[in-house]
C-alpha cells in the first residue's frame, strides 16, 4: 500500500508554523528603527548565502537522516540561497501556461518528485538566546521539512507565502546546524498552476529574528477618513506575546512622525500581562488633516510602536511607514479618498533572466521606476504575493496594488471542470490558508487597495469562504476575483446575470472592445468593471490600446485595466557561437510545454522597454491637449490626474519644419484641477512666407519640473503634436532644374536598358523586373521591386494560423498560400515619349500561390523621367476566393549592403503600425538599417515605420536612393529576409544577409492582440480587395542635394 507523505496530505497545511503576522522588524532603539535597515534590527541574522546542497530525482533517493549533525555533507555541492535549483543546473526549467506538467490526480503527485536537501551551519551569541528566536522563510517552492540540530522543527507548503517557526527550543549558543528538504511537487502544486516557469527551491530570503521575552507579535494599522476626507482616525490593533511569568506592567507607546521625522502625535497605553500568553489592545488617535496617500501623492508617515518595560526603558521599537488613505465602493465605483480612480496598470510576475524567481531587490526597484516613468499607476501581483519588500517600494514610489494570493487551478479546465477544487470542501482550508497568510503579511501597506482571491480557478464555495474571512479581517479594502465574473456571465453575450457575491467588482480578461462598450453602458450594474488582463503584449503588439482607453474615459464604470503583462519571462542562454538569446518553453527539452507563450511582456527579460511599453505610456499619459484655434495657437489642456494639479510639470513648445526648430519657448503651467481643463495660447510665430510641400508642426511637451525618486527633472511625462495650417499660396517654386539630356533605350537580348545623364536602369523583360539601377556608375540594387503581400507572422498573426483558432476576425493567410505567392508575367511593354524625356514601362502579371486557383492581377507602371525620377504605379485586382484580409500590400526590393544609412520623414523614432502608432511623432529621423530592428525574443515582423512621407537609404558617402509617398507609405529595412525572420525561433537563428531588404508598403494589417484576446479592430484590418498606390524613387547624392530638399521635388 502506498504510504501517504506530508506533501500529499490536505489535512497537513503545516506543522508548527507560528501564527501569521505582518512583515516588520523590531529594533532596540528609535535611532536604529528609523533607519529601517534589517542589519540593525533586534537580533537579525540573514541566512542567505552558500548552503550545502544535494539533488535527488525523488524523495526516496534523497540522503537519509542528512539532517543529523554528524552526517557528513562536505562532499555536497555549494548552492546559493536564495535561488531556484533549476537555474543552477539541477533539473530543468519547465514552462506551462494552463496544463499541469504532471498527471492530474489530486492530491497525489508523481513518484518522480525532484527533491533538494539543504544544509548549513550558523552561530548564535548568548544575547540572541535571551528571549525567543524565530526562523522565517519568505518563499520556498513547493513544500519543505525543517530540522535544526537534528530535531524536526516543522513543515510547510505554499510557495509564494511566508513560513515562520519558533526555533527557541531547538537552538543553542555557538554552532547550530539547519537542514531543509524541499519537494518540487506537493498537493499545493495543484493550487499553483500559474502561467510561468515551474521553478523550485528556497528562492526568497531566510533569516532569524531574536525577540525579547515580551514582544509585539503583530499589529494592524487602519486609517479611517471622515465624511469629507479631511481628518482621520489612526486605529492600531496590536497583539503582545509574553514568555515571562508573573504580572508584567508595560507601556505601549505609539508615535506618529511626518516624512521629515517631525513628531505629529503620540499616545501611550498601559498593558498588563499576566504570565505567558497573548494580550491584544486597540489604540485610536484622531489626526487633523493628514497628508493623504495616493499613487500620485505617496506621502508616508513614520509610525513607531515602542514597548516599554516597568523601568520605562524601551524593550523594542517597531517602525512602519504608513499612509492615510481610504478605499471604498461608493456610487458603484472604486474610490480612493472619495475620488474614483482609473487603473493604468500592468500584471507583474517575479522573474529575473538569470535567477528565475530569486529576484534581487534592486530589480524590484528597477521595475517600479520603469513603471512610473511610463505613467503606469497600478500593478497586479499576478498570480501570487510578491516579496514583501516589493510592497514597501510600491508604498514609497506610489503604485496601487491588487495583491493576489497564491492560487490558480487553471489546468482543471483541460479535464473539463475548472471549478473542481474550488467547489470541493476538502480543499477549503487550503484555499483559506493561502488567503490568510497573504492578508496577514501585507495588511499594513497603503499601496494595497484590493485583495484578490487568486486567478483562473473557476468559482466555488471555497472562494466565498476566502472572501468571508477577508472581509471580516479587513473591511478597509475591496476584493477582486475574475473567476466569479466569468462564472456569472452568459457565454453568448458576456452579460452578468447577477451582482458579485464574493468580489466587489466585475472583472474580465481580454474582453473585446465592442463588449466593453456594451458593459460600460450597463448603468443597472452597481459594481464597477475592470479588465484584470487585457492587451496581451506578446511579441510585436498589442494593437488597439488607445481604443480601450477611449472607452475607459467614456464610461465611468469602466475603471481601467492591467495589461498582460509586464515582462517577458525569457531565460538568458548562449548559443554555440556565444551569442546571447532568451529561452522559452521547450528550449530545455521539457514536455509538455507551451512554447513562447511566456514571452508576452511590455519589457524584455533584461528590462529593455519594448515598443509596446512606449505606446502604453503615450496612451495613458496624464495630460491631453486638444486644438481649439491652431492658427492663433489656442489649445485646451486636460488634466487627467485623479488627485494632483499640473504645477509639477513645465510646458515647453517648439515649431518645427524640415527637422529645424523655427520658434520655441516655455510657459508656466496654469492651475488646472484634476479632471479639469484650461485653454492656453502658445505665442509661436510662423514664417511670413511658407514653402510649398513643407509641413509645420507644433510640438508641446510636458516635462517633470523637479527631481523625483523615479525620474530626473526634464523627464517627459506627456506630449502632443499638431500639424499647423499652412498657407495656400507661396512665392517659391518647387521643380527640378530643367534637364535637356534625352533618355536612351537599348535592347540587348531579354534586357531593356534605360540610360539618363547620370543613371541607368536595366529591366529583365522575361521576368518583368528591374534588376539593376546605377547612379554615377554605382549599383544600388541586389534585386528590384516586386509586389509583396506577406510579412513574417507576428505572435498575434500566428494564432490566426493555428487550427485551434476560432476567432472569425483572424486571417487565414497560410491556408490560402499567401506566404508562397508566385509571379507569372503576362506582358512587358515600353514607350519612349516624343521628347525622349520620359520612358513608360508597363508590366502586367498574375500573382498567385500554388495549389489554389485565386490570384491577384497586377499592373506595375514605371515612369522614368530624364531627371532621374522613377514613379512606380501599382494596381492590383483580386481574382477568385481568398482570405478576407492580407498581411500587407507593398513593394519589396533588395539593396546593396552598403546603403545602410537611413533618413526618413514621418512617424518615429520607434516602430509603429496602424493600430499602434500613438508613441511615434512626426519628424525627420536618422538611424541605420540594423538600428531599426526590434530584437523580439521570437523573431517576427518588426521595425515598421508608419505614415512616412519619404525615406532615403544611402552609403557612408551619401549616395543612395530616396522613396517618396503619394502621400505616405510604411517602410521597413532589414539585414534579414522575410523568410529568415519567419523561420527563426530565436535571435541566434537569424542570418544577416549581404544585402538589405527594403519594404515600401502601401498598407499593413494592424497588430491586434489575437495571441490571447481580440483580433485586429475592423478599421485596422487590411481587406483583400482591389488596390492602387504609387511611390516615386530617385537616386541621388547628399553632396548635391539633401533628402529633405529632394523630397519636395519628387
């Protein structure tokens, strides 16, 4: 008969863990306390560092009785703690999104259950043993047994939750030995099926804390604001533990200091303890008009709790940074301090590209600074509590937090009942235990305004019990759980059938825009609606973020959302040639896996911002400007902050044309209240005579006026750009100097050569293509322009290519062979004008895929003038039945590798697409071909520049080719072919060619977010229908004319 182990027993959530408490440190005096340094805390000993480590494939093969002091571990390997053992070469990382990587047979786990045995020594002074000694693990995945000096101390599970033990009976002065055995799988693993890598071990801090014999075990701070949110009550509930016999008369003193450590108030209360046990007390202090905490105004007070003995001397001092803020559901909206807020949030996992989930604190801070710099105001700790110090930083920098407990059972959806464990009473205690441990640990953080019951675990009575306990413990915060909304919504039209029972708000994921619009109009629903996940940021995308925020601003009950997700979970690896890349699911040989679905963030694994983060920053910027009377410089500025004025910003403006600033200045920001607007006049002066074919832009920028913790003065918070009205008449002419040199035509075999004064073009009449273009005797082309309708599929495209996709709006490009189109020439004709100054070449062809009968009838007309301008006119007519949309329509050519210097006028400097262009402003930009490449972890379509008026590619000497739109186009340049981008699975698979792929596109399909969400919005779909576009080209030298001036003549 199979012997049941602790790690498969639902009835054993832990053994000997102490009562849950909030995260704080005790100090001996006030000076040490207000430093907040752990190293100065009362008897603090960090056990991070090198431990002896043994890895076994199953617990049965782990060393027996290794926890005994006499067991020799000297031959064991050294392993850094904290760490995930898979990241240190033991076992292998395993990624799944929904599916469990082991047989679903709860509560049992596989016999092959990798087990890590840890040992280390530590030393204790006599002083450390004068009171009580506690050992705390902040995170161990997934379950573990603990021994000290050969004696079993306890057992715990729940990977992303703290486990604390009273080890006083087990330790001694001098040398002590700690032993820990960690199991990769436990019954708790069924509750930890989050979309991330499965990684194991002691991955957060381990430390000892000494306490006096009488100490504050825990405290709970609540700030209750009055009806007009001006004055407050500071309520502190505390629990004192005593291990001292007899009656003890103590003083419990509370001091409140402001951010500059000036005393605000103080109150002392007597505590009488009768022997060993626990005593609780409550203190209420009225506070007159405190500074309020919000994500925009993260003002923190210092709370000092001092426990004094009968002699009046401090026994311990506990510091805590607290904020006065009130969260409530009022008038059907989530409100902070009486003001409805809008979430501009992200979902964030703990991940480091080299260390897995053992994330250093400086990386927490790096993440939070990046969020603040990009206008993000909220984070959901998807899908588990983070390291406790992460919340300290959220308090300090100002982020609203949805704190989500360590609970997801998504894999049960694959076996037909996602509600199975949530509705099973045998699992109730496991559910509630995870909620309790999170709430108790994190309850004193002002940044946490919402508790979440977990993620994608169906819905059942166990969730109701979690919510019931939470509301009783903490009525000052709201509760979130998306699974309940999904449970009560009709599948056909996504309409709620009732209000939430456990949660305080409706919450959905990846809900299409049109459904959000309908839900926004449901004024009968007295609970707000948020998108806890949306805008799936996988690969190149998402598109359509702006349209979500248009809805959020239109409908009050739509209170924003949290982009999925903050970062790509790539693991840094090196190819055989030494090239760095980031690995994803399947790269370590694990099975089953979910491939690159873990690569879906706004930042790359090393925290390099992606184009999507820049787009998100622009869409959610807290200042918007609308034109009122541009001719006279009148605009209206809208303050989109919820709480603060705009006086922390400075306004700078500039009028720009052809890359030159014509006029500029700064203005004092007017006093604009939150959610209010104000008209201002910008005193710019335009030239009295405006040039033809010249645009004039008014650029307005809102700059951080002073240094902040997360940004220096000068950081741009928001910007706007307006094209100014231009004069109808101008005295300046725009034309090439007249050229009297006639064009010459030469037919040699299957070639047609057109020669001008300093150029020649050679066409292949058999294939109907231009295959040589020389200027000043220098060859520009590797191969000439051909009609192209294919792009290297993005992650959002690829879902439309998979059989499991059922979204009607997604293209079926591959099904209809769009990736393998072939060209058949039907005719090639040319004509020389009577004046011999223009040659017109017309190429008719049929572009079609193998296997299928449909195709495109195309007519390309080249008009070659004797001044060297080549105008290309392209007409396409759809023949037969094909896909509803096309990836793109345009011309693709290959230039010689030396022409890698790129200048353009249009949106920039970063990449942009039809439904992701808000972050790109119009201007004249310069880069290199390689500099325009976006290194997505999985190579795909990238680097496009949208709405471009002209682009030039030149060599270092300034000779090259200019393309001008009629009126605009998209372009991209690559050192890789489209096929190379498509075939590559990682960046190291990409092979740089000895030519440049140059795409000049009439249109491209938008990006959407169909990898997990809605497809491309209707207005950004590229319909497969007849088309017509034109582009002009001119070979030139910068030594003779700049591309800016040339573009006005072409």
